[in-house]
């Protein structure tokens, strides 16, 4: 567990021995969640953050009409529910559920404040993680503001290439989650991917996408 936590943004730059010391100074718990089991929901008071130790979770918005939109998918060792921890809202703003069997370390708000007092680097790391989430949300808004599905795909893939410094992208989530993330149907997403593949711009196999012509992908986005 310590090796996983060392890769988490909250404990960035910390030695394993120090992480062990920090955990020994607070109360925390590790819970196992089955696939589709709720981790946090609109009905739960927003007083706990989570760190994914294994598996993956979906952050979802559920609308009154019953429509579900996946805002993002998180995998180990991501922080979850950190953005709402010190906000004025009483309950979690999104539904967070396990999209695969997952182990999650849970830290109550009061215990997190103890960590801040013990080591200010933990507080700095936490603030940085919240700032990064805001930037991710801005990208989400950009994707939703694009007109065509092809533009949304191009925007997402270009950002993934830049983030990973590679033309090979391995999705950490399903096409269903990806389509919900872009607010399009799964069939429309698959159709546009096949079209991009037929044009030689990319190849895809299950969750692996290889960009063959990044310049053409940029043209789709910036000359549409």
C-alpha cells in the first residue's frame, strides 16, 4: 500500500518511511467496493476523501430525467472527492461508484487537517491537486463546447498525446465511459473512430489507440 501511496499526488515527494509515519499519526480505513457499488453519493455528507489503491471509479452526474453522464474515470493512485472537501456544499456534488472491484483508502476531513499540521507539504500537494482538477474541468468544458463528435475525439486524443508524450494511448476506461465523458452515444463514437481509422489517421484495438497522423488530427480540430 505504501508504494501505491507514494505515487499519489497527496504524498508526492515523500519517502516511504515518512508516509508510514504520517499514516500512523491519523485514523484512516481501507474499504473494498464491488463493481457498480457506490463510494460517495449525493446523499452522503462531503467529509471524506479517498485514494484509489486498486481498481477504478466513475464520477457521474445523474440528471432528473435519469440520464447519466460520466464526468471522469479515476484509477489508482488517484485522489477522489478532494475538490469538495473544503467547499461550502454539505453533500458530494457527484455520484462516485466503482466501475471495477476497487480498494480505496478513506481519510476523514478532520484527519486530513491533522496531516496538514504535521507536514505542510501535504497541504501544498492537496492544494495543487485541487488546482489540477479545475484545469481538467476547463478541458471538459472545452470538449463539450465543440460542435462535432470528430472534433471532440480529436481534442481528447491530442491532449492525451501531449500529456503522455506519446502517440500511443491506452484508455483507462471503456468506450461507454468515454462516450458519456463527451456526452455522445457509444455508437456514434465507434462510427467516428472507424472513419478516422479508414482515413489512416489512427488505429485502435480495444482500449489502445495509436495516432498515425497527428497533423491531420490537428487539422480536424483547428480548421473545422
